[in-house]
C-alpha cells in the first residue's frame, strides 16, 4: 500500500480513533468509582454546610460521622422508621431521592394544580440528618428538591433546636444558569439564610424568598430572603420548594413530633 493512499489514510485515522476511544473508555471506567466517591463526599459537605458545621479543609467524612446521625422518616406518619425494617434501597447510605420518588411503590403523584415547586411525586420516606450533642438534638437537616427554570434543584435546609430558626441552606445539584438562577451557590446569598425564621410560634410557615432585596428595617426581614436578580423563576421555585417540604405534605408532621420529643426532654 502506498504511504499516501486513501486506504492508508483511512486506516490510520480509524486506528487513532480506536486507540483514543479505548483510552477514553478506560479512563471513564477507572474514574467512575472516584467520581461516585467525590459525589458522596460533596453531599456530606453540603449536609455539613447547611447545618453550619463546615469549615474549609476539615475532614468531611470524619466530622460527618462524629456529628451527624442519618435516619429515615415516614413523611405521612411523621415518624422515624427503624432502619432494620427497611429494604436495602431505603437505607440511608443507599437512599437515592430520584429513584425513591419515581418508584410508584414508594411515592404518590402530586396534583399539578397544588404543586408549584413541581416536586411531582412525594416519597413515603425521606432521609433526615440529626446533629446531636450529649444525646440531645441540636439541629435537623432536611433534604429538599423542587423545580427552578431549567432543572430540579436538590439541596438541604437545616433548622436549629427550636425547629423555627434556620441554620442554613445549600443546593448540591442543579442546572440553573450561572450568574442568574445559579446564584443559589453564591456564598453571600447562602449566608442570608442563617438565623431566619422558618415558622412562627403557631407553626405556620414564614420563610419567603421575595422578588427583590429584603428591607432590613422591617420586622418581616426576619423571615425574608433576597430573590435572585434576573432569575425570578428560580426564585419562585425555591420559595415553593420550601413551602412544600416544610409543610404538611413534607416534613411538617415529623417536625411536630420532633418538637414534642425535644420539649419533653
Ligand atoms: C440564557 C438565559 C438563561 C436564563 N436563566 C435563568 C435562570 O437560571 N433562572 C431564572 O429564573 N431565569 C433565567 N432566565 C431569565 C428568565 O427567562 C426570565 O426572564 C426571568 O426569570 C425573569 O426574571 P426577572 O423578572 O427577575 O427579570 C434566563 C434567561 C436567559 C435568556
């Protein structure tokens, strides 16, 4: 075969493609375990961040294991379920919110007319994360998800021991536009959540993500969060997400039971 023949050129090109695809495929396979580990670690980091327990360069897994206890809650009953009564896929370490929410065995459809956060299906069970000190609950960290503009945003909201004050909020997964809806990741925006009131004394939900900037001089500032500039749809989605998950169809029944437990010592 001539060195500049078409056949030779095609064969060389095919050979290069084959070698490259083998390299890419092997890299993807060998890195997938590392990616899964990093994803898990990122989730733990977000749990700690929501709970205001995270500091730069800390050993995330160690601190998580020392401070946080995961449990599974039956949302309707508002009760923690004994782990050994649950199948493998519902154990906290294996719990995949997407899978559980889309499985008709474990979830029910929500009427779209009453679902502004487009949660779509409410799972029977959800994981929750308790921060305990001397066996006393100090904080509870709750997974949340709901639709923004382009994507479903997955995150955590944490409440202090009074179950009224917010300790923090983080999102660990979304595909909103950087600089617009993606500003949910901006540390300055996230910092506002700490200390805001999620509920009033009678248990009604107060927390509201408004359109625009919160007027700090008004008493309502204690339960309002600045909207994301140029991203009203994401802003509305976050507001609706919180109202859903903190309400009766979300963690409401569990938070009532937990408040009784905490108050009764
Ligand atoms: C390329 C592009 C990306 C956008 N990304 C977002 C977004 O992530 N979240 C959002 O709420 N709005 C986003 N918007 C804007 C919405 O289309 C809509 O105009 C906006 O939510 C209205 O908000 P405003 O009333 O604050 O301007 C985007 C618009 C464009 C053109």
